[in-house]
């Protein structure tokens, strides 16, 4: 009898999948239209020019963000330009040669140097060698928090003590109290993988989210702490119960809903939220979030990009795949959610879905 019921459930699940999976697949952008870490309309021309060896558009872009105080954009652009220079750095060399004291050229150079030092087996030693460069760039930035975000990342890898880190944090938030990159850097330092604990990281993230400006991505910081908890070998514990993880998810869902579907600005937060929703087997909400993501997949959290700082553990078993390609992991997660939803949808009239059309 038990075997018969199991066979019947499997058969019904197969029928449900066959009926509903095509409809669900049609609700999202096709796999071949999904982009990994797609640049926005301001960064794309600078990357194209850099590929041709011309640093001028990148220099103008970063100067504009610095003059206008566009610190969140500036942080993203510095990181992406350094990533591009990792394999194709002739344009950066030309830029530094033409303007050796340009603060933007020096900042991209320092970001690239810190990234390379992270890869070294002698990481802490290599990072300590870069300390004068990082300190100089940060010290010459009276208003810009981005060099201080870099200093926070550098200090973590160089095994700086809490006193040093707190002084850097004070300088960073003095320049921009709600800067997302600086908050992420501090959260990593406080994480259980580094110098804190899951509880300390959650306490920090929740307080930062409470104090965040309306619409700030800092409001989703607790879901990043939740991500670390779910990836830990022991999972949630008495200091971070699963209810606290789910409250972080609720915060992130509310923030994501404030932005239009397919908006590239909150893409990383939405990808992170989708990851956590899959980990929590919250299939309906995960599917809705993939709809909001649209074509904008991000390397984090689906897999570290080549050369990235090795601060994170490998993906958990629920989302582990045979490939390290973050785009394939993203697509595999979408497929998994689609399959789970199709298998759970009753065999009845086809319901319309508004996923991805807000």
C-alpha cells in the first residue's frame, strides 16, 4: 500500500510538472537573455573604451561620481573597473602614466592591488605591504567613503585588531553614514568566518537596517547576515534562531518591492534574497524574486568571481552544482524553484501569473 501511494504521488507530481512548468518558464526572461554582472548604462561605455586601451571615459566617469558625491555608484564602478583591469590592465597603466596623482586612477590601482594580494598564499603579509598605499589614498579623501571601504577590506585581510578596525569604521561613516559598501565590509569583519560571531553580525546588521535611510540597500543588510548563518555547517542556533533569519527575509522582501522589476540597481540584494529564499524552501516567494531580478544575475551569491577575495565558504548542498559558473548556478536555482512550484500546483485550471510584470 505504501509503495502504491508513493508511486501515485510521483505520478501526480510528474503530471503537475508537465502541465505547469511551461507556463512558469514563460513568466521569466529566457535563460539566454540573463546577463551576469551586467554594467549599467554609465559604466558600459567606459568598459568598452578600456577594452580598446582608452582610459578617458573611465577617468571622466569616476571624476563625475567624486564631484557629485555619488558614493554608491562610485564604489561599484571602482570595483568593476579594477576587476576589468585584472586581466586587461594596459588602459589603467596608460592612465596612471598620464596622470600619476589622479585620485581615481590611484583608487582603482589600489583596489586591484588589494584584490591580487587576497589571492596570494601569503595574503596577510602581502596586504600589510600595501598598507602605506591604502592609508595614503584614504587619508587624502576628505569626503569620499570608498577609499575607507577599501581600507576596511584591507584591514580584515591583514588581521587588524578591533581597535584599528573601529577607527577606520568611524572615519568611513563620518564621510557617509549609510554607505552600503562600508556596511558590508564591517559586517564581514564581524562575521563568524572572521573576527566575530553570527550573533554579533546579526546585531550589527539589524541596527544598521533600523537606522538606514529610506530606500537604502543597507535596509537589506540582515539578509546578508542570514546568508552567512544558513551557509554555516551548524546552521541557525540559539543565538540566531530561524525566526531571526525569516525576519531578515521579510525586511529584504519589503525593500525589494520598493524597486521596479528588472531594475539593475538592487540586483545583488535581490539575487542574495532569492538565494536565501531557496535555502528556506520558500518557493513562491523565491519565484517572485526571480521575476523581480529579471535578466540581472550577479556573481555574488551564486559563486565568487575569479580572483575574488576568498572570504566565503562554498555554496551549500541545496544550491551546489557540478560547475563553479555563477550564471549556471543562478539558472539552476531558477529551474529548481520552477520545478518545485510546478510539482506542488494542483492539477486544475491554469492560473495567470504576474511574475516579473509590476
